[in-house]
């Protein structure tokens, strides 16, 4: 019985930016008695049906965006006599869909770190159950990825997870509903050991693929203190101390650079930002979402700032040595035609290094999706015979770009304006100007290439309606990705040692 793990994708680029971590976590959760699993990341190359034989197990991880392709792979694998198992956030939310459309024998809901070995044991006996409850695994039981199976010359960045879950409750995000609002932090030992392993292999750039790297804010601490909740305050202080311990150890790993995801509130915490800089966490995705107070209320993100105050807060990250990938949403009910230029202006004035501009889209498991689905009633519009409330099942070419009627703009106007902001922000002269913080020509070249790859992978292929433009962007991404990967590659350090913890730094951070 051969185990196959497949990350579905409609587009294969040959080279990818960041490793899909879940593939290598499930590889680690695969008992050695089954041999090394076959790992297929379709962003690199599509799965070969001939490699799948009767009696094999094919594990397919899906999120909403790649579910349709995942179901196609599931049907193919079952037709070839394999056991088909689905997992991932989308299969957790819609297990019956994976069975009906993906020919799944079984679905894993929640984390797969522990339950995967049970799935394989049942497969070997021909006794798969329809549903396996993976639940929310405690941080101490997270599986460390099998990076020894990673093709080193295919990815620019590696990925390591330090925490699952997010205490926030943004209306457009499903993380807090699926992974929980209680952060589950891995020990610094587990994280550092994994990072050292990757640096030994030659990875210099690593994404800390967390739901929220800043799970405890100063506001959280002050609230617990005002409420005289000693137990809660102690819990929060311990979590914060663990973050500082981890960062103090990351600072000692030579020649590694990190990127992560945090909330805007980190700008109020200069001590945390300074610790990030010392730990070589040089960049972070920050959910800005909207530049107006009305837009922030639309998405339940009132804790962010707007206007000039927003520019100042974003600049705070840069002053402390942390570059920002700002994420902005267009199509909110309060948006109007002036919103696009206003957003672009904020991004420029704040001097953010990267930006992404997405159109408001209802994702399953979110508050937005639930509200949207209810407004459509029992007989929603159908496209190609598929209810629009199951939009991910609609053929890609036929999917709408916006799903809510907007008070003052058409869907096409929002799409066109969003595309134009991408085009202006990632024009070659604009990227070159933003790269002036880099001292070397080689570094500026790498910055320009990764900026263009980011635009081609995430803008045209998701926003453009012109199929020729999408195809052209995919070709550009393939051409640029290979030389860009070489710019990020580093000499392996096979003898690198794991830096020890320093308990005294932990106690200082907790004070």
C-alpha cells in the first residue's frame, strides 16, 4: 500500500514561493512501516495518474480555492482503485461534498497530526470510517514536518508553524472558527529544531506560517489587569513570555530571514517589534483591510486605525525594522469610486513594502458567508446549474468576481479598479523605487523579481477576466520563478547546531 499526498492546483508553475507545509506534516504523521509517502504539489507539477495503483491511499488536502481540482483528483484516484481521503479546512466544513463530488472514502475533519495514522491503519484493513475527527491538536502534539522529503531546488521559501488559532473574530476570516480563538503555541525547542533542520538544507528564507504571530496584545494584558483576573493575566503573560523566548533563540540562528503574519496592534508594542527585528523577522503580513472607519466596521475590525493615523501606525513597523505586506479589501458596502485611489495613496505614504488588493469574497465558515447565504434564501441564483452559494463548484471561467450587489458600484467596476491598483502598485518603476532600502543590486533584483511573481500569481490569475492575460501571467511567473529561486538559495549548513534557550530572557520579557 503506497501513500500519496496531493496538494491540488489548477496551475503549475514549476517553482513555488513557499512550501505547502501540510504535505510534510502529514508525511511525518505517516508511520514508517508504510514507507515514505509520495508527495505531489501541483503548483510544481500535476499528479501522474499512472503512479496511483489499486489499494493505495491518496490523501488530498483542500481549501475553498482548490476544492474543485481536488475533487477531480479524488474521482480519478478512486477510479484507479485507491482509497481516497480528504482533509483540510474546506473538507472540514463540507465533508459530504468531498464524498459526493470527490468520491472520498473518508474525510478528516480538523487537524491531521494524530488521526492520520489511524486512517492509514483502517485503510490497510479495508475498514475506513466515513469521518475522522482530528479536532484541535494540542501544541505539544503537533507533528514536525518531514523536510528530508522536500525537493530543495523547487521552493524559494520554507515554512514553519509556531502557533495555531487566532483570538480575533474578523467577519471575513474562518480561522477563529475552525482553528479556535485559543492560541496553541509550540515550544521554542520544537520550532527552533525544525528551523535549524531547514537551514542545514540550505533554506535561508522561512515563513512562520501562523494564524497570528502576535496572539497576546498589550490591550489584552491591560484588560485582564483591569478586570482583576489574575488567572487570565498569568496565562497571557506566560504566552507572551514564550513568544519572547522563541524570538531570542531565532536571533541566534545564523543567516536566516523570517516572514510572518500579525495584527495591526503589534505597532503599539515597540518592544515586541524590536524583538522581531533582532530575531530577523524582517516582514509580516498585516491585515489592513480598509483605510476608512466605515470599512473597518464593515469587517468587525474596529481595532485598526484609518486615514493619517493608519499611515503613522504602518510606518511604525518600518521604523522598527519590520517590513509590511499590507492586505486590503475592495468591495465593502461603504466603499465608493474614490476608495481605490485613497487606498493606494495610503499604501504609498505608509511606505509598505508589499501589498495585496483583494475583492470582498464570502468564504465558507466566516460570518460574512453565513450572512450572505441567508440573504439569498432557499432559491439562490444558479450558474451552470450550481447555486451561487457553492461558488467554488462553478467552473472557474464562469464564476462572478463579486457576490454582493454593491450600493454604488457595479461588480465590473470594482474588478476593473482593483486590477488597476495592482497594476500601478507593481509597475516596474514603482517596484524599483520601493527597493531603495536594499543596499545591493543583487538584493534589489531579487526584490523586483519576487514583486512581479507575486503580482502575476495572485493578481491576474485571480482577478483578470481575459483568459489571454491569465495565461500570459502564468507564463511570466514560470519564467521569473526559476532565476528568482536562485537568488533566495543559500549554501547548506549541515553542521549547524540548535541554539540553547536562555531562561533569564524569558523572565525579563514577562515583566
